[in-house]
C-alpha cells in the first residue's frame, strides 16, 4: 500500500448533497431466478463485461412509482445496487453511484422490508484509485428517471496538488 498516494493526489474529501430524510424509503428484496447472473460492464481499458451474481432485486417505491433494481453480489457479505439517475454527468459522475446493502443476519427473506437510504449513495472505488479498481458499472435496468440529489457526488481536491 502506498500510504502517500492520497496526499499526492490532492484529495481532501468527498462532496455530498445535503442529507434529506425524504430519500429514505422502505423497500424489499425480491427473489431472482436461482443462480442469476447479469452481464455488467467493468471499467477496464478496453471495456470488458462480466456476468456477476445477482441473487435478488431491490424493489422501492418513489413518488408512487415502483422501481426494481438488480442487486449484485460482487463481494461476499454485501449486496450492491449500482444505479444511475438524472444527476449523472452534471452533478455526479456519469458512471453512476452505489448503494451498498449489507447482508443482514439472519438473511432477509424475499418480501421482507428493508430500509433503502439514498443519502448513503457512494462513489465507486474506481473514483478513489482508477488504476486499481475496475468497478462494475450500472446494469442498464438500474436507471432511475429522476434527480437523486443526496449522497456522495464528487471528490474534492486541493486547488493545487504537488506531483
């Protein structure tokens, strides 16, 4: 690990939207076909795709409309919802953001209620170190047709960083 890398990049923090309680919802996991994998692009050069395990979907109702997002299991012990929304490209990165949902113990059965807090939306690991992290991108079905102006939005760098 290069302990000085962060200092050399000039990274001083992560910019976030203000916390907004209205972006906390009750959702639920829904069962997906046994062993389902979804082809997801990865941030490699050139771009590659990988079939990632997607054992459940996350259903959440926003402003009266239900959205069903694929939850990936790219790492043991968590479910990852990678989503895009109408902020991508202007106030958040074009590649989308993450909602990391820990696997509760005992595991929630499909249909069990689950708190979905978009205020906890994060940037991917790729933003912190694009040379190391070839993060998955959002499945096309995980686009939310609205502006989700909560959660992390961009890295903050010092006005001038030293090389």
